[in-house]
């Protein structure tokens, strides 16, 4: 059973517009969420995180929104740039769940010039 | 900050060879290190979690005798793929974390292992 889902395997956005990447989770014990960005043949790079006590966290062009009641989070990138083209992974962890994050399957974002 | 170095980046070797991959946290002490495997167009699959000075915890279906993990210090963990076969060919990625569940993991750049 996939506990972290990213239902869109790919997304294309025009440069300068907003990119919205979505993530849903099933385990209500998750209380910490992260987004990672991954280029081919490289390890994932940490982008931004959010604790369950918040519903929004912003860092430059990146904003993560958390809706606990819907078990949904999203990553907004605005304005999108061609260099943002990568695979984005959503990940979740829980204090009582263990040491690891559970990763979603990823969404490939293509920002078109 | 939070740099994780993984070496080598690419290995090509014959079937039956054992391959060691190193993962180092360069500017922080990693209380926990993780080893992942990624198949083409799939997500990261956790293989094992290791804490410095103790035995690694392997995920279900991962053979501990096949994938030997040593976490000898707070800055170094190694994964040894023993007697590698073509089906072990994959992209292996390590990550390291200083602190608990609410701290991000920082990833190495991965190792592309190709077994002929």
C-alpha cells in the first residue's frame, strides 16, 4: 500500500508561470513533510519542509502548503524557470513511525521556455 | 552546508565481483545513514537504515548477506554488494541525517552500478 502518492507522473508548465505539484498521504501519523528535487544521475536535493503544526512554509520561489484534514500537500513554484525541470519527490515521516522518510513516486516537471 | 559525498559515482564490473560504495557526510555528523536503490522511472526504495556503531536495519526483502552495511563512524557508511550479479545493476543512493525524524536527509549523488 503506497502511503505517499503523487498521482501526476509528469507536469509541463510554461516558463514564468506557476508550477503546482501535488502529494497525498494516507498515514495520519505523518507529521513532517519534505520536497526533494532530483536531476538525472544525481542524488535528490532537499528543497523545503513543513511540520504538521503549520499549513504553509515559504522559501523564495518555493511554497509548500499542507492540508492535514485532506491529507494533502502541494509545492508551488513561482515563477517557474527552465532550471526547475527535474523530478520532484514528496516525502513524509512520523515521530513514532521510525527513522525513515516514506517517498512518493515522483512527478517529472518540465518547464518550457 | 550539509554535503554528502558518495563514491564511486560509476562502477562497471564482472559478475561475481564484490563492490564497495562509500558515503561520507563532509560537514556534519550523521547519526543515521540510509541506503536506497532506484530502478529506472521508479521512486527511491529504502534498503537499510544504519546508526553509527550498531547493526543496520534492513527492509523486508533486502538480503543482509548480499548488501553488507558498515557505519563505522559518524561521517562514514559503506555498502558492499557481495558477489554482484547483473540483477544487482541499479542506481544506489545514500543519505545522511543529523538528528531525528524531523530533520531532512541529505543525499549523495548516487552510484551507477553495472554488472556485466
